């Protein structure tokens, strides 16, 4: 599909209701309001197309940017382009989506280490989302988890809003790694206490890290 064809398909699929919902989740005003079910169908149709993904992201349209992360080519995207994408993340949802894409690229570890130190909320959020992905995939050593847990414990309460959310998610993901890290993560979570995240006009809630880690452990032991 060409850029024009893709944008026309996105515009035709947008709804007013989705625009209202997505606006509450921080989407830019430049959007059509396309459901993720429709984005999934377009992803299957397009498959991988990095050139189109790049063009979609540059539009600044929220739906197009979401689709870009779904059709981008992990083997074909450059680190420079990923840095450019990170610098223009429009919402926490796009940060989550970008992290999912970046986690499959060769640059994931390098960008993860860099982005968690960023002062830009959505960039550091993306970095900690990458930590969560790496923990889930088993790409972190126990020693790396211990170091990252210490950073979270030290900095989470002073971190920007969406970074706090991502740090909490990374803590949970690392806690699900194995019994050793589980114990360390639960201890850190208890010392941290309640994590406050402003979810705006949504029904989203911040997960209790201890409870979630214990649920993961219970499933792992079955």
C-alpha cells in the first residue's frame, strides 16, 4: 500500500467515539480514531514495510504512528530513525507501542540503556518498557535485574508520571523472572510502597507490584 492509500484507509475507519476515548489517553488532536482491530487487519495486509512505516510516523497522525510501529521492519530500521521516533512520541500509548517494536530490533539493548536515563517522560517510559520486554524475554541477567531494581527503588517516586508507570511495570516483569529476582523485586516493591500515577480521565489503575509478582510466581510454580 502507498502512503496515500493507507491514510485513506485509516481515515475511512475512524470513528468519533474512538477519537473521544483516545483523546483521554493522550492521543494528539491529529487522529482519525481507528480501532486496534482495524489496525491489526491493516498490519496483516501490509506485513513489514519500513519505508511506509517511516512515512506514516512522519505524518504526526496518532493512528498512522500506531500503525507504523506495527508494520516497521526490526531488521531494516536504523538506530538513528528509532531515536527520531522516540523524540516525537505523542502519548504513553505510542511509547508502549514503540517499545514493543524496538524490543525486536538489534538496537534494543543499547537504546534501553540510553532511554531509561532520558529526562523526557515518554522517552524514559519507553526505556523502562524495554526493560520489561527484556525481562519477559529472558534477555536480562540476574545481576542486571538487581541493578535495575536498585535504580527503580531510588528514583521511581521522583520520576515523571508515565515513567513511574513504566518503572512499576518493569519491576513486575523482573519479579516474574525467577525465584531469586522475585524475592528481590518484592522486597524492593515493599520498600517503595504505593506508586501514584495520574491516569487522567480514564479508568486505568496502577498495578500493585507485590500482588502481581506473587500471581506470576504462582503461575510459574504450577
